[in-house]
């Protein structure tokens, strides 16, 4: 299709709809800070261009990205004067990346000093150096996100033909080393593809598959998980968390699997075709979707440690392994076929298996999972119809015998479920 040129001044006028002349205040603060160039870049520009070309509704802004040629500290001080300090809340100061995240009247603004990044080792965090606006755009992930509007000149900066790719609904990496330098860009690609209904450029798909198969990173599966570079560990986890929290995760994960990109996590997940059912089941049980996803790996505890997911989640994954192992031994003995609900409750509760770990085990399709599902949903909530207080009123004394009687009375209530018991497994 022949694309009508994008008018940057028109786009800026639409951005003026942000709170109280937002763009003009940015320009004023930049002038006062003696900053010669400032640009709005990234998602807000991309989404406005999508609206212009395809007449699609603009996605709700998560944040606004601005890049300046100059000191972000001085710029922020001027912003405080322009907006009044009580309207600004500093959320995060990033070093050595020279970034500041803040809110203005509740709207998130990410400000960065223009920089270029150099990767000494693929997947590691880069070294950064000052540069101009145009060079700064070279460190972006896709061409559609490497578009900026320079506020003083009101010019569109689009050296990577992002507008043309938007017109074709295409996602294209900026250069041939995009994936090797930062494999988390693949996860972002799946997120954008699912959210914007864009397709991955064939050359970009080839880069993903070639890079992963070649595996240029100095760390590989089997190495100590804590030694994995950030882009294969913490930053990869953060991108996946965003994917589950903010995107159509089913669609995004299907893209990743179709691209062969789940090998970044583990071969087992690339070959796993039950993740959607497992995650949906887990969400209903209250399990974190990322946890539910990675337990499909051949060694979920190893992967969880590498991604540095929360320690409590790691502990529950390990516990679910123990539960599955013990239940498998029960399954071999065949005795379970005659067990009433009270016997199952005794096994589960005496083992001190927490409900969350059991839910993870259920989502993994553990043996006899239906029985454990019944325990989680019904049996564990059953109580004796007569309370300890009532028994004490009838002459019982505090002590082990009272506990045994309460347990006996509870078992009576539990075994009323016997018609629906474990023989259905």
C-alpha cells in the first residue's frame, strides 16, 4: 500500500491532549535546562501513527518515553518547577543507564539521556555512552518503536522506516545482532504481535531461529543457573511477567512457540503443548501464571532458579516435585483404591503439604489429581459438626484425647463424600 506521509505536527497536536499542555511544559523545562533537543519516542508515537494509518483506537498509554540530549537530573529539576514539586513523584533512578522514571499527576514519564549501548558479551547488560537522538534510536528493538518526534523542530525522526513497517503491520529488528545482544527482544516481539496484530518480518524470524540454534551466549543449559546472563535470567523473567500481566498471553505464547523461541527457556517447553490448559487450570487455583508455565519444563526447579522467580514460588515448585513423587509411590501400591476421604486427608495433612504446592502439582497433571482437587475444593474445609467448645461443655478436658475426638467427628463428615471418592480417578 502507498503510505500517506505522517505529519509530525499533527501528531504533536494530538499529544497535546495529555494533561494540561504536557508537551509545552516538556519543551519549557528543556529550554530552562539548556537542553537543545528533546524527543518523544516509542509506544505513544507508534500508536498514534497506527491510528493515523489504520484508523485503529489508540491503546491506553502505559507510560510516555522522552529522550533528551543533556542532563536528566537538571531537566527533572526544571520539570519540578514547571509542574510544582508536589505533582511529581520520582519512582526510579537508573544508573548507569541515565534514566529517571517519575509520575506527573499519576501519569508515568520515562526520561532518558540519549545513549548508545555496546554489548561486550551477548546477553549481558551493555555499556552505555552518550550520543545524539538519532544514534539513540539504534538501540531500540523494532523499527516501529524507533520513531521519535523532536519537540522543538517538530520533525519526525524515522531513520529505520518504522512508519513504512507500521503501514505493512510488520515487526522488524533494527539490525542483524538484535537477538544475540538481547534475546528478551523476542518476548517483546510476541507481546507487540499479539497486542497490535502485527506479523514478524521473515528476516527477523530467520534471525530468531538461526541465533537460538547457533546459541551464541557463553552460558548454556546445564551451567550453574545463577551464572546465566541477565537477558537469559532476570530480564527474561521480567518480560514474561509483563506478557502475562498486560498482554493476550495465549496468543503471545503461541507466537513464541511457532517461532521456536521457547527454546530460550528450555527444549521441554518448546515441545510442551499442554501449557494453555495448565495455565488456565492454575489461574483458577490461584497459582501465578508464570509459575504454571515453567512447571512444564523438564526441570522446573532449575529453570525457576535461573529466572530468579520469587523464592516462595521456587520453594513451592520444589515441594510439588516431592508431592508428585510420593503420590506416585502410593499409586503403585494400589491401596488407595479403597481409601475413604478421611484417609486421604490424613495422608495430605500429616505430610504438611501446603495448598499452593498441591495446586501446582494438580496443574501439572499429577497422578490422582482429581482426588487432590477434591481435597483442595471441599475436603480440607470440612469440620466436625461439634466444636471443641461444645465438647468442653460436655465434660471433655483439654488435651490429646479432645483432639482425637474432634478428628473422629470430622472424619465422619468427610466420609459422607465416599460415594464420590477416589475410585473415579
